[in-house]
């Protein structure tokens, strides 16, 4: 899948810095009002079995969950305080890994999320996260 094919499918590249630059690019789109985030699995994402490294799936779930938490809550500065990930199936090199996050609940100090990571129509991971709303950029 090429960048042009992703763009034709409604995906736009997300501006990223730091660690995400190493595993990205990260893509985003909205489908029926639901935000989705994706990474195209390439050779740099492989583990010893030539499947997608679990840390890539965890990073995608964390970033997607954090992005949707910020979007829904309107709070710009959050920190992940817990992320539980369950690996369901192996992601394959060449597949588009799509995270489908949602906010479950927002309190005064915490945001609870869930996310599903899918590839080629099958669930490869699920995640639930808790994000702390920070008062500043600390």
C-alpha cells in the first residue's frame, strides 16, 4: 500500500516527533464520526518470527487512545498511567494496522479508554487505558 493509496482511502499523515517518528508514519482518518489511527507495517516493525513486534501494536494503541482522549476531553496535556494490552493475533508485515479507540469515561482527573487494533479485518490486539489529566506540561 502506498501513501497515495492511503490518502485516496481518506487517511492523512499525522505530524509526529520523537519515538513515533521511528515507527511511523502515523495516519489518521474519521469514518462515520469515529477516529481511526494507522501504521503500515513494514520490515522495520518485524520481530524474530517476521511478524509485527508486539511493542508496535502497544505503541499504536497507546497513541491512538491518548489522541482520542485529548480530542474528546478538550484537555491538551495527558499522561498514560495504565495501559493493558491483549494480543489476539499476529500482525503481518505489509498490513495496515488500524487502531479504533474510544473514550469510555471522563472524570475530573482521569480519562478511561478502549481500543481495538485490526489488520485485514481481524482483531490483532485490544487495549484499555487510563490517562491522567495534567494541569500543565509537567
